[in-house]
C-alpha cells in the first residue's frame, strides 16, 4: 500500500504527496465540470491547460480526465498570437491557467479559483475522456504552427511496459527536468504516476537543480534530451563521479565526444538512447557503450518495420536501405486535423533505414534531407557524422544549395571554438568520403539553433545563416 505522505511530484518550489493528490482530485474534477457547464455557450470536450508547475499540472490534468473531458496540453512559451490561433483552430473552448492571460477570448479558470471552488463541490464519480484518449499534445512547431495530435491511454500503457523491460523493472524514482509541453517530459511524469513512484521535476530549468536531484536520488530513471545532458557534463568531474542513474535520451543522437565525456565523468551511470517520432512514439533503443554512428539499436517489443523504395514499392529484404514505415501498439491516435491512426496502420517515419543481420536498426538519413549532387544521392547526416568524428567542431549541420552545373552542392554550417583551416579540412575529408560528399562551402556560425526536442533546427539555420 502506498504511503499517502510519500512524495508524488517535487520541484524546486513545490511538493505534492499522494494524500494531497487523492484527497482533492474528485472535488477538483467536480469543480471543473461545473465551471465547464456554466462558462461557455457552446462548450466542447477540449479543455486547455497552461500550467507551469508540474504538481499543479498533474492535478488539473487528471481532474479534467475524471470529469470526462479531454486535456489539451498548451505551451506557456507561445505568444498571445500563437495561443489565440491554436485555441481557435482546434476549437478549444475553455482554459485552465496559472494566471489569467490577457487578450485570450475564451473562459479562463485560474488555479486559485479552482482550489477555492473545490471546497463547495460534491465529489465526482470517475469518468474517462472520450474514446479512451489521454490528451491532445502538440509537435514543436519549428516549421510553422504547432500541429495537434491525439494520445490514447493504451499506447502509453504499452510504452510503460516496454520501458520496464529495458530497465529490468519499474524504476524507484524518475527525474524529468524538461518542460511539460515536451511530450517526453509529460510521458515521464505519467510513467511515474503509473508506477506510483516519486517524480522530480523543474518549473524553470536550472542545471544546478538537476545536479542536486541526480546526487540525491540514486538509481533513478532520468528522461531528457541530449542538449540537457550536455549542460550536465559541464560540471566538474568530482560533482558527477558518484552519480548512479540511468539516462534515457530522445531527440538527436549523442555525438562521439559527448559519449566519451559521459563515460569519463559519469562512470557509474549508463545512457540509453531512444529513437522515435511524434507519430510512432518509441521505435528502438540503444544502450550506449561506444559511438555507433548509424545504429539506433534494437526494436521495442511489438514494433514491426517495413521498408519501401522511393516509388512506394515494398522491399522484401529488410537489410536493403529504404524508406522506413512502422506498425506499433505505441503509435499515437492521429493528428487532430487528419485521419485516426491505429496500431494496424503503417506510419512513415521520414527516414531511410535498414536492419542488420543482428536486428539493429540503421538510419541512413532523413528523406527530406537527401541531396542529389551531380546525380548522386547524399545523406547529410553521414557527412555530419564524419566531420564530428575527425575535426574539432562542437556542432555541424550539412544542407544543400542549388548549383548551376551539379544541381545541388553541400554547405556545412559549423560551430567551433578553434579556427578551422577549411582547405586542409576538405583535403582530409576525402580520405573518408567520396569527393562529391565533401561540402563545397563552409559557414561558421556563432551558435546552433535547436528544436525543443534537442535537434538542430535545420530550416531556421538556413534562414538565419544561409545568405
């Protein structure tokens, strides 16, 4: 039996116990339902949440579900213009928020109002959102307005079980320092809720707070993106040496120097990379011992892959390279503006991939990133990996630019503390790459731009530095 005084969620400024959570949950649900019924002429099932504190967020999120409505997880960093566009486009008729947002023209309920009203509300019997959905979430929106998608309950239950399998059982506690609008952080919070173990989070991300959490809670499972792991590795080795946790990273693949520094500074910890997409969720995992540039590891249980050529024809041999399609019980339920998706549907990941004889999934590159230089296919990711392995750059992004003779040529955008003799670099690269794969132009940038999932924001980089 879970101790009701045990911590459920803790941040740098708040704490929620099981007793506090369970004691008011049904009254909060009743107060939300009463407000929902009275606050709009034409209410729908979608209630937006813009709450920064994870403890308050979890209370509101679960209360909306128990009220039989569908939580919509909104990003507090959106501008007022983005907020209004998303609320209108996705027909969100109500908003629960920390403080009322100006220039938002739908009924708003603040946390203070909610907690004061729940004292007069009669406890509500538990309901579930429509169609057994969990919530509506959003992609990062790096290429335009964020896209809304449905997440169903069963897909995450299967995901919890898949994570248990690679962790050899349920974790004793979970640490998740990222923002709740990022799906990995929300997943980590609900994974902890599922197993009734403490979840240590942050309202405002600070590396020092993460360090303290890691030192204080050994054997935790730590969900984060690679850029946060990079922040952690900037601490002195003495502060990191005794930390013993399992890091689970999602987003960009870890770079070789990051892996080497991790093994040097955190010798008692391990790191597992997840490969996945918004649509397909977790696809494969890689227990990182050394740098394997293309390898994203073994498929999760229940995940099936299909490979197709560029014309859509299925490849019978999975060891051939082709466009990657996934069938999985962990898939989301579709974009809100699109058709519903189930585990029987094939989802295109947008990657070229193949399987090894040992069953490891190898990524060749992104379909949208593929360049054609003088009639030859080039995957920029391959070029980036070679540059990172052999030259003193912190980060690099390779993209194509039109060329009057070759059709396209490659441009390397790189971040480096040291001067890079480009003529020598090009000459050295020809030892590892065919001549047509060596970038023709090199642009040094003050710093890379990143998506919320820790990947280089390619479109933004080209728009900013491509001239």
